[in-house]
C-alpha cells in the first residue's frame, strides 16, 4: 500500500512541477509583500537619512583613504 502512495505522490509532484505551478508558488512566497514595508528596509532607510551616520561613514572613508596612501610609500 505504501509504494502506491509514494508513486501517486511522485506523479502529482511531477505534474505540478511540469505545469510550472510549483515554481509560481515558490516565487510568490519569495516576493510576498512589499520589501519596503519590512522592518529591515525601514531601518536601512532611516540609517541612510541619518546625518550622524553619514559623518561617521565619511570619517571611516578618510581613514581608509589615508591608510591606503601609507601602504603605497
């Protein structure tokens, strides 16, 4: 009895996969909802607009730029 169930499930799987329905389900689950509505995107956007964060990034860029010049000499 168990082999019949496995064979039937395998046939159903290959039919669903062949029609592309399985791929559509996977794609819809990946792109579910607007990414900008998710908390991570809001935090990233808030950090981009933060002037203090921008100043820290400029200092970090200056540090890396000065460090690269010392290595060339």
